C-alpha cells in the first residue's frame, strides 16, 4: 500500500481498530498507525495533512 491508497488504508484501519472513533484521532497517531499497517510500503515523508484528511474521511465513511 501507498499513501494514495486511502480507501484500502481506511478499511485496514477500521478492521485493526474497531473500537476507535476516527473522528477523534490525532494526525500524529493516524500517521503512525498507517505506517504500522501490514503491507504498507511508502516513504513516511510523502504524507501530508491532505492525505491524512482523506484517509480519515474514508475511515469515517467506513465506520458509518
């Protein structure tokens, strides 16, 4: 997975952290959790606020 795979990342996060409300997560935690996902292979410095917002929005949609 890469940072641009926002939907796939959101699905993985939803499965790995079912008890977490994605509306309350800090971007620093979100960044770390994405980096820790199995199969994630991208440069940590390639993410930014826009990408993290897109992942968070997809995760929120997945949770609803």
